[in-house]
C-alpha cells in the first residue's frame, strides 16, 4: 500500500485511446515528470483533463496525450490517481508505462487498483467483485445484475438480514440473561419464526441456476429425428441462414452452435444430428453427441414433423421429455398428420405449432425461450457470484440448525452458536471478516489495470 503502482488500464489491441493509470503517493510527482501541458500551467486542477505531451527522460515526445490527476480521497482507490490517455495501441502506452516505472512506480498486480479501493474502505468486497463481473458480462441481464451489485444491492441485502439476525440473537441472549423479564417459550417461538423468514429471504436471493444463467448463459438444444426441420428452425430463430438445410436425411452430422440473446441473457443454440439408428460411423458419432448435448441443456426443443405420422424415434423422444422440454410441432404449413392430442398422450410438455418456412409460431417460441432462460428475479440484492451463493447457502444451513436446536428443546445458547456462524458467513460476502487468502483469491482473477 505504500508503493505507487502503474499499469495500462485498457485492453490489448488497436483502439482510439490507451490509458496508463498510476496510483499512490508519488502519482502526481510521476505525472509531472512525464506530462508537459500545452498551456505550461504549473498547477494541475484535480479531476480535469489537460492536453499536452508525454515525454521521455530526455524530453523527447512519446505521444500527444491528455492527462488528469484525481487527488485522494476523491478517486477510485482513495489515493492520488493519475491517468495519461495516449493514442490507441500498445507502443505509445507501453512507452509511457515504462517511463512511469523508471520514475519509481511498480507494475500493478491483477486487480490491485480495485484491491486498494477495498482496503481503503471505498468499496466492500462484494462491490469490488461486481467490477470484474461487469467487465466480463456476457449479456445485458448479467450487466444489469453487476451494476446493481456495484451499487450495493448485495451488500445492502447482507446488512439487512444480518441486522435481523443480530436482533434475534439479542432476543435469545435476553431470554437467557433476564428470564424473569423475557419468557423463554415466547422468545423461542419468536426466534424460530424470525429465522425461517431470514432463511426464505436468503434462498430467494441465492438462486444458483438463475445466477449461472446470468454468468455463463443458457444452453438450448434442438433434438429430433432427421429431416423434421431442426436446421430450418434454428435459422428462423437466428434470423439468418446458418445451418445447412436439405431434404437429405442426416445432413447435420455434428453439433452446430450459435449464440443468441434472449431477454438480455446470452444463450447457446445448438442444432444436433437427427436421432435415428444408423450404420454410418460418422453419423453415429453425431447422434451420440446430440444425445449428450440434450442431456446437459437448460432447454430442449423436441422438433416433430407435423406433416408425417409419429414414428418410434419421435415417441421415444417425447416419452423421455422432462420439465426442460418444449415440443415444436413443425412444418405446420405442410399438413397435419400429428395433432396436439397425440403428443399430449405421450408427454405433458408444452407444445407450440411452428413453421420455419412461414414464420408461424416463431415469435411465441422466442417468448417462451426468453421466459425459460431469464433470471427469475432481477432485483436488488440478487446474488450472481458463486462465492456469494455458497456462503449464503452455508449461512442458511446454520440457521436451519438453529431452528432445529430451538424446536428440539436444546438450550437457547446452542442456537446462538449457529446464528453467530451464519453472521460470520454473511460478513465474509462483504469482506468484513474475509481472510487474506480469500481476498487474494478474489483479486487474482482480475485483469491488470483494474
């Protein structure tokens, strides 16, 4: 913390600008030796970009730049922070960074600027993690969740339930210390009811599946026998000719994957080989891969040819359908050899009538997919980081043990031990009692310069 650090804060590659960031006690002194303002002003106004030149040790120009000093504590790290905005690319930014290092700065470690913001109490650990989640967000929904966390949504929720638990803990202790004033049976009932409310709140905010969909995106697999229109349906959903479409069964022999945005959630849409018995070894590999892809999918679209009677492979797919399944009764424009009633006799899964050729049912299919892959509750305090969810679940488990202890007639101070353990787990989310190992692990995955 006593050293001044520096790094390039922008991504590698050509671009409009590249930013060299310096933070620490020597940031302004280093800036003044690298940057010569065009106006020759002696004083730098804080938080104001100034035009000028970046120069090397001999005074030769490295680049035409803009520079700014942000004096602490009104800065990202709460230290003095200097930024030099060079032309894009690594050459000029690299030269400016090298000069900063020559002048006494140390190369920043991954996430060290944000780590200093945390250690200087500008942000807590949950908000620090939101920075990297926002940078790595795959879709608009994930970005929105990261912004809510950055604004303190998760931290606020943790404080809220922690305050409730502290109140319940105080009630337990009062019933133990002052039995003549606080009746133990009444206190035990109030505590168990309060603990159940907190458990429900924690479970609602720590949905692992919804968090995974936001972080990693969803997987949607089209399954069906050959020539039922899977590839055409995929092209209709993508609104482009991506998959090869022919009348020859077995055209698709591998899993073809494309990305699509559904309600702000990124989804991998996979067209798979048609399910059928085949002696072709290459097609057999494709069929096996199709089956594995469907087993691991979040949503499975079973595509049925409405213009042809159901065959054994159709029936096998429909009988194996589960709550992830949507049945697409496709090629509705070509006839009606299969009815909804016939499908309902084999599976309770939702059935949508579609035509990849005319576009019939495609908007309804998209709406259903958006509903199925959306994060169920996009709200303040919703946890998306795996670390937070694991700690929240651990806290909820401790609280269940506390409820069992009270209802089992054990001494109330037994439940107090579990409540304190839950409070410890929750405070680790915000970093209040996080170990140095945990903190290092959080920032280890950050990019350099942030």
